[in-house]
C-alpha cells in the first residue's frame, strides 16, 4: 500500500480510510479534494488527534477564532473536544492527510 495512491477519479466526498484496525488508536488516511466542513459544523471529537498534511494545502479554523493555513509536511495536535472545522482544502494537488486518533496525552 502507498499513501500517494489515489482512486481515479477522486469522488466528490472526502475519503476516510483506516490503515489498521481501531483497537483504541485509529490511524487513518484522509483524502480531500476541495471539500470543507459544512458551514456551522464543528468537529468535537471524543479522542485526541495528531494529523499531518502529507500533500496539498488546507485551512483549519477553531470555534475560538484561531486559524491555521497548512502546507505539505505541516502537522498539529488537536486535543479531544477542541471544536474545529476544515475551511478549505486544495483540489490540485488533492490533500492527503495522515491522522492518529486516541488518548494521546
């Protein structure tokens, strides 16, 4: 398996692919190609998330007004219940994310 292998054509929706069985820690690849979180929808996750943007560009925003533009290679840690959303993702190249979810702190 290769993180850079993309389905052709890319679907209109984001793709979430678990890379190993979720036994308390979930490692997944996320593919985005121009998607964003619906207006007013906030992620409020039960588990911590460490995420790296392998390819593409994206912008995340937090309910408290913080914003982060990301480039390939950028990573961040999002504690559980820190409300955030995806403002935008690049289409060309599409975004390839690697995310780790769990009790990480």
